[in-house]
């Protein structure tokens, strides 16, 4: 169901005095997942007590706000291996039944996936650390962003019977290896599952029994629309196109370079900035050199959210021609700044961009279509302005982080009130 206002007449109880949860991620704060940080902040602003935990330490250079958030985050992998082993052994001595339940459940997962015994043993040790920390806090519910190994750790910890967990599923990668990611098992064992789009929920419905469908709730990701305010007309002499995303095959930057070559051959003048890093970086540079595009393309390494905002401030057009996406937050950010967007008609994107209403959509992999849609924006300032205005209206109406927090609070209020694990 799409969770609406928490206090509408839907049988959703009014929250108790306070809701207290742990938010667990693989890496937090992460440069590519700033929306999680914003969601945590918005929940706290509503009075929800959110403790943050992460399996890994952040790998990027953090700004002051992220540094402050990191200082109050529990990092599982920051615990020395000998101490993780000691904690696990002590738990086995002190609470053998609890430890037996967790270990038996964890190693039973080998029947469903290709996870090695060594990896499962590591998950068990991490689950013990997470459980110890949650018990010290007195918190019984762990919510995990992404159905990845962090969710596996939380699921093993929940097998103790002492805590419960829920998970936000984004996709699309997790759907490609559903068995290896234990996706059906995570839905079955979770208290509830938050899906970021109808497409996401449809894929979970495809993979799970009908009996579990009522666990699947749609709660969009959201952005701070006050942070991403409409930019003034950039007034560029040469049209500035930006593409924000990892340089990997799924993001289709090679297709975008092909489109740029065609547009350049037709006499259009523009400059493309590729913002991000990844395995395709060198091959993209080689292709740009081969096609004599080097003078109109800039490669920018992974940058901070503030720097992305600066690039969008100067952009005329945002293009994301991906082959696989969940529901890209970077498109929301561009749309909130009234930057007209071109993206692919795939997965969750049509739930955000409505073709010719608040952006332009192309058939994935269709080079001619991609060229045609970018060309429309290059030559038509009125179209750019209209789509930009409507894009902000769409995001401000349906993809505000305050709405995300309100709906997550409603979910926690309804689900956590049903009793202990």
C-alpha cells in the first residue's frame, strides 16, 4: 500500500511518545547515498529517535555535517577482528541458546545462496556486534537501507529473537541476483519492506508468495527541495549538459557519447560534463578522443553533494540514459532546480518523469531517440523552461524528504506497535 498521512482514517495508530529505531547501512554516510542522511535528519525532526549504524567506515572525504554524523554512528567493522571473535564466544557462553539460533539460521542460508561458510561466519560475528550494540541502547528494531549483505547481518541478528528488522529495497541490481541476495528470505523474515517505487514492489511481488505481499509498502525517497531551489537562467553561451552517475555500463554513458557525436556532426554546440567515476572511465576517455569530442567533454571525479549542486546550478540540461535504475535521486535534485531532464523509460523513472509533461523519456538503448530528445531541448528554450517549472512542481508535490519521513514514521508506528519480536 502507499502510505499516506500517518493519522488518516486508515487504521494507522497515532505514534507513541517516541519511536526509537536503528538505521543500518553498508556505508554511512556514503557520498552516493546522501538521501539516507537526509531521511534520518527528517525523521529526527519529527521526534523519531534514530541511531545510525554502518558495516563499513566511510571511504570518502566527509564534510563537517557528515563528520558530525559519523561521530555518532556505530561501525561494526571498526571493531577489531579479535574483539568480534571474543564477543561471539562470550555470547555463546553467556547465552548458548541465542547463539545457537543465530548460527544455525545463518549456516542454514547456504541452502538458498552461494555464500561461503567463511562469509557466513563473518556475518554471524557482525550480527553479534550489532545485537550487543542494539541491546545496550535498548532498541528492538533495526531498519536497513538496501537488501544487501547489511540486511543479511540484520536478518541473522533478528534470528536471535531479541530484535526485529525491516528493509528498504531500492533495486535494480538486487533483483538480478535475487537468490544470491536472499531476497525472498529477507521479505519473509522482515517485519515490513519499504519499496521505493511501484516497479520495485512489482519485482518483489514477482519473487515472493502472495501471503507476503501485505508486507510491501511504497515510500518514495525524497529530497530537501529548499536545498535544491530553482536556479536562475544560467545564460550560457554554449549549452551545458550534465550527466551525474557512476561511470559503469548500466548508466549508458557510452550511448550518451554516441549521441554527442551525432549532435556535434549536425552542427550543435554544447559542452557535456560527466560527473562520477567508475570502471568505464578510461574507455569513455578513449572514445571521446577517437571521436574528437575531447574539447566538448569534461570528466569530473566523484564529487560532494555541494559540488553536484553547483554543477546543476550551471546546467541547461540533465541527461541520464541508463539501462538500469531504481528511482534516481539525482534526477529529483535536477528537477527541483528546474533543470530539464532526459532519461530512459525504464523501471521506476516513469513514476518520476512524465514524458513531455515534466521531462523527456527515451527508449533505452535507442540512440536515435536519445539524440532526438536532447536535440529538442538544445534548440527550444521555451520547452526547457516549461519542463523545468513542471519538474519542480512534481518533485515538490510528491518527492519531499518531509513526506518520506512522515510515511516512514507511520510505518514504524503501525508495525512496531504490534509487539516484540
